[in-house]
């Protein structure tokens, strides 16, 4: 039996603002992802730039960092079998227009920027991203 894995999830400002936090948390738990830790925070633009630095060469980087720091977010450690890939499946495609039915981004996403949630894209990045928010 494979061991439980952890991944990082962020509920982005657009979803926190629309009071979707509990609904989104319920979707994770109903899909076999346990919420091991959770915190609501408002990060600075510099912190967002550090978090998203893998995207620093992208044309949307500045806007992305402004957006993630524009209001409170909820960072969570999710745990379960194949948590990284399972979370990505539950979130749906980056652009809500392309997301499958019943995924979080299809249900709640507004645009490619305001796509309601972020999830780590690999186990290696999950470790880094969990440390970013949860290591003291
Ligand atoms: P996220 O999973 O948080 O990772 C990086 C984010 O960049 C992504 O979700 C989108 O919200 C945002 N983004 C904005 N424009 C683009 C784009 N053209 N391609 C991919 N991601 C984009």
C-alpha cells in the first residue's frame, strides 16, 4: 500500500472573499483529502513574488503576485493517497473555461487569474510550498 502524501492548497482571494472557504474544504474532505493544517493569512506582494518565483519569467508574473497579495487567502496542507495528483484533479484545469464539470475551478473560478485555488504541481514542489507557509 502506498503511503499518504501531502500537498499544498491555497484558497485564493476571489474565493475567500465570496465565503467559499468551507464549501471548498468540504470538497477536499469528501474526496479523501484530509486537511492537516489550515491558516488564513494576508501575504505581502514580496512574499507572493517569493512563493511564485518559478513563474518569474512569465508575462503574467507581476499581476499574479499583486493578485495573491490583494486579500486574505487560506493555505492548507492536504494529505491522502496520491494527494498531489488527486488535488489537481479536484481543482480542474488552470483556466476555468477548460475545467471539467464538478471541479473547483469549474464550479467557482471566475477567470484564469481568479481561478479560486492553487495546488502544488509535484511532490517536490509540495514540500517547498508547505515549508513556505507552515515552517516557522
Ligand atoms: P496557479 O495554479 O496558482 O499557478 C500560477 C497561476 O498563474 C495560475 O494558477 C493562474 O491563476 C495564473 N495565470 C495567469 N495567467 C496564466 C496563464 N496564461 N497561464 C497559466 N497560468 C496563468
